[in-house]
C-alpha cells in the first residue's frame, strides 16, 4: 500500500480573492462625497424639505411682487425673501444628514463599509457646506429674476442694491447657520432631539437674548461677545469691522467649534446599534 503525497502548488482561490478584496481605504473620497450628497436628499424627509424650500421661495417672491410697495422692489429685498426659507430649513437638512445614520439604522452599513468614521463625517461636512453655498447661489439667482420681473411689472428700472461683498457675507452667514444644524446632529445623534435643540437655539434663545439686552445694559455690552446669533447678524449687513470679525470668531468658537469637536469625539466612540 502506497501513500500519495500532495504538494500544494497554489493558494486556494478564496484566499487570493480575500487579498484582492478592497479595504475601506480604497473607497475614493469623491465617491464618498457623491454617496453622502445622495443620502442627504433621497430620503422622504430630505426630499420634502427640499421641495418646501422651492415652494416657499416661489411664495416669497410672489408675496414681494404682490404686497411690497414700488420702492421696496429691490434686489436686496427679493434675495432676502427667497433666502429666508433656506436659512431656516437648510440647518435641518444638515442635522438630518448626520442623525439619519442612527435614527434610520443606516450607520451599521455605512460604518462597516467605511470603518474610519472621521472620513464619513468629513464627507458629510463638506457636502453640507457645498449645499449651503449652492443654495445661496440659487437664492441670489431667483432674487435677480424676481427683481427683473417686479421692475417690469411696475414699469421701473431694476434696483441692484446688493453688493458682491455683502452677498459673500450673507452666504457665509447661511453656511454658519447650516453648520449649527450639522453640529447639533453630530452632538445629539437623534433626529427629534436635534430638531428640538435647533428650534430652541434659533427661536427661543435669540428672542430671550434680545429681551435681556433691551432691559439690561450690562448684557447689551456683552451680547456681541456671547451671542452667536447676534454676531452673525452683522454678516447680513456686510462690511464687518475688525471688532465684529473678532466677536464672530469668539462666539463661533464657543457655540460652534467646541460643541462640534465634542460631538466628533462622541461619534468616534459611540456604539452604532
């Protein structure tokens, strides 16, 4: 009886395939950005929020055409009317782009395909900033069309009273406001909680701060250095002074940068269920 010795000449096909299998680092950043952009709008909430922006922009333009006196048919007023819905809704979209990974249970898939969570959050942040800038470009374009239409209906020359520098600072204010929503999404990671926090910050704290400033002189002097909403208001006027830029930086550090850093630390350590 003889024994036959088999000498392995090559590795199993499954082992070779496993070595050829791409890791998360092989996923290009461009593809990750495209995926995050698509995820921002292909949910029902994202789709309807974007539809609401378009609908409200049309209604705002129509309201200016119908109700505004002839002297108020200016590019600045049309742009402000169209941009107002975007300023309110875009931060919600930014927050949902983060919280959806936890509330819709897509995080298990996302962070399995891309275990480096920092890459995913960075892609979401870049997409949020890009969407904010693009939304303001659309708002300015629609405002220009409304200005031309209003001037034609009223039989007057169109008034272009929005300088390029002011348009840039308004865009910056919109992006910062959107980043507030993004920060709340990263910090809370729960859609209802992030929405409640956003509305409290935007529609409760701001009026309370204005009320306190009107009644207390000490807070009136301190407000530009502690109230991020108040500091952002100067961006809508354009032509900030050095002091106003400093106030924006200080308030942004405490209301945006530090909470965002804490949220990023929690995201990297939190368990995705």
